[in-house]
């Protein structure tokens, strides 16, 4: 998800052959975003020198990720990451550490436990 609420998501057991979420599933995900530090509407944007903070909150129904809400497990495995590879200052961060020499997020062996 980016600061405007645009979301990219797919499902699948491995890195290859992942299937993008259908439009119906995307429509069920509530996205709330905010951006701090942008100039006023009529001021030019300084993409090189601007420091902006943004937040995103997503409400993802269990059905969208293939979990029956009436039969919830006690936990799920997963990770969250931010990838800024196309920015002026490339940066990467993950919630659950990934122990590879370069960013590689599709590694279930590094997923963390999400307690429900």
C-alpha cells in the first residue's frame, strides 16, 4: 500500500504463480491514509528535499486472506514490509526480520507469528 491507499496484493504458496486478488476482494479492504509534511495545495512540491510522514491503516476481512472468521486459528504467520526501492534514498524495512543479504520478502521461513 502506498500513501494514497493504492494496494498491491496476491496470494499463492510460493514466489512463482501468485494470483492477484480479484477486484471484489480489493473492494472489501478499507484503507485509511494520512500524509504529514506536504506543502499547501498551491505550493510547488520539492521531491528532492521534502520530508513527509505517512500512515496507512488497513482493515482486511479474514475472508479476503482465505480464513473463515467463524473458525479462526489462534495465530497466523506473515510479515509486513515497506519497500522504497524507487525513491531518491532507497530503503527497506520489515516487521519480522528477514535474514538474507539483500531484500527478499517472500520467505516464509522468516515470517513472524500474528496472534489472534
